[in-house]
C-alpha cells in the first residue's frame, strides 16, 4: 500500500493543523475583500436609489431605465404618470426611474 501514500507525507502529521489555520485565515481575508469591493458598494447604491425613488414628487424631471426623459405628473404607490411631450403621458413603475434631472432640463432640448 505504500504506492498510494508516500511515507514522507504520512510522517508529517502535526503540520496539517497549521496548514488548516492558514487556509481559514486566507478564506476570511478573501471574504473581507469581497465584502469591501463588491457587496458594500452595491448595497450603498441600492440604498441611494431607494431613497431617490421614495422622494419622487409631482413636477420632477426624470430619466427612466429605458432612456425616456419626462416630467412626473402623478405619483402613486407603485406607479406614476410621466409626461414625455405635450399630450404624451406614459405610466411607469417608480422603480424604473434611473435618475432625477435638474429642473428645466426638458426646456433645454
């Protein structure tokens, strides 16, 4: 059976515990890096978007995820009406708003 397990590897015995601790420390460092580079910034952006959507009100000029620029005419709990041009009103989900533009942006076009 010596051809399956080398004699030198079998005699190390105590060194395996130190390798395990180093492995666990490396995994913890990896998760810390993932948290600070990926998870934390993403949750911060989601929190900012949620605050922006909750603050929407009548008269705000918004850009939707589809790229439509319009003025909010009515705000409901989940949906809102956005006027894209004179007489052109669409109903959009509040979550579909990607940005609130400064007042007068539509007049500049």
